[in-house]
C-alpha cells in the first residue's frame, strides 16, 4: 500500500501591527519586557513545503505582491527563519535527514516591523508538520515557534492578542469587527535591535524612567473588543515610535500626511518603518490608499483581525 503523505503543502500566515506597544527598560539579559496588543492583518506570507529528492532544506523567495516587496536582505541559507523552523521541527520530531524545498511568497515588508519573518516561520512550521505528518498540536508548535522568535506564536494564532513577556505570552482578545487600515511600506527596512538601542539611548539622554509594563492598555482592549475605530484612534500608542522616527525622520511627514488625507490616526508598526493608518471603514481605507498612492506612497488597504497560520486554498484568490 502506498502512503497518502502529501508531496507539497502550502500555508499562509499573516503580518501584524501592534496597536499598542509598551516597552520596559533594558534588562540584564539584553531583552526588554513588552506589553503589546497585536493585530493580525490581511497581508499574508505564503510558504510552500515540498518533499525533496535529496536530503537537505532549501529556501527560495518569490517577492513582489501588492506592496512590491524586494527580496533583498533575506538570507537564503540555514539562517532563513523558514529553514530554522523546518530544522527545529525535524529535531523535535526526530527526523534525521529532513528533505524539503521551501518557497516563500513574500508580501510583508522585509525588516518592516510587521513580523514578516515570524509569519514565514509560523507558516513553515505548519507546512512541515503537515508534510511530514509529525502531528504536533497547536500548543507544541507555538512552543517551538517561541524559540525561533517572539512574534512566531502570534503569527500562528492570528486574530488579536495581548502579548506579555517578550511578546510571546499570548492572551487572545475577542475583537468584535474588522478594523480597516492602510499600510505604507518604506523603501528600506529598519533593524529591530537598532531601534531598541535607539530607544534605550533616547531614554538615557532624556533621563526618563520607565517601568516594567505589566498589562496592556485597557482602553485599547475596550476599543478593539467593541470594534470602535474612533475610540481606538484616540489610544493607539507605540513606545518604539520616537526611536523609529529618530532613525528614519522622513516618516514623520508621511504620518502627518496620512492624517491630513483622512486617517483617524497613524502609527509606526512595531519597530517600523512600515506605517499603519486607521480608517473609519473599508470605503475610507480604500480612499486613503488611493490618495496616498497618488502622492507616490507604497500604500495598501488591509483589515484586521485576520486569521492565523492556516492551509492556503490553492483555488482561492490571493487576499493579498
Ligand atoms: P520583527 O519581527 O523583529 O519586528 P521585522 O518584521 O522588522 O522583524 P523581518 O522581515 O521579520 O523584520 O526580518 C528581520 C530580518 O530577519 C531580516 O532583515 C533578515 O535579515 C532576517 N530574516 C531571516 N529570515 C527571514 C525571512 N524569512 N523573511 C524576512 N527576513 C528574514
């Protein structure tokens, strides 16, 4: 009898924005504690895992997509997060010589503060789990994912969630209705560690004390739960924003412009440089996207919450 193992599995996983991000002081271990409110948005990475004839893990990246993402700066060897994810799963499951070809379809800006690499890792974990029939539970995959990056468990889960610790201790948030956003991608990325270093430097020079963030902002959670965009606009916040703007000052003008063109609010996503503008509804987001594009910005209307990592239906049209 032949086995029914699939020869190829395609999975998609969402990019994220942080609608609230509180960052604690630099800890002795080099990390910062955070209190983050994550929102998965409808801009998805796709990873296809195919059984390979020879042992080894290969990686290829197809770039492009609606934000015209270039593939520069993405390692294609064992450092790529999809290769690390496959190797971690193989190690966990006792697979000696994994043989898999991984193809990433990249839609989320690279080094953009939207957790694109983490989404790739999440998609690769789920795809290889299916390809190899390793049968790990969602909880096991999240544990394995946390070892690859703090944002990986959220890319697996999707939706909306509070993230504590380094962002990987997740509590789901039941968001009532989709919120509509316009993303603006930058031409070059920002290194997440460099943004955190700049934050530490800014805090040292201003003498500002910081406390360990223990809880997410209740006003943000209430607005998300109610699906109330106007209320959320008043409370979205990112502690990393001054550091990202200090490293990429041109973003400040774009933030102002988005608001002049009708955004309820604008924010740097995570460590930046992608910007996320909150719109009143889907029509307002479409109008804002078009107005920003008319001024030469790389803008895209999306909604969130979006689903976490899941098999991508080959018959379905790509959402983004
Ligand atoms: P963070 O999750 O820290 O906010 P980010 O969203 O700003 O990260 P990513 O695009 O996830 O940035 O990747 C950051 C770096 O990780 C890249 O510059 C690249 O060197 C490396 N990297 C490894 N694997 C991948 C991958 N599959 N896609 C993108 N970058 C990757």
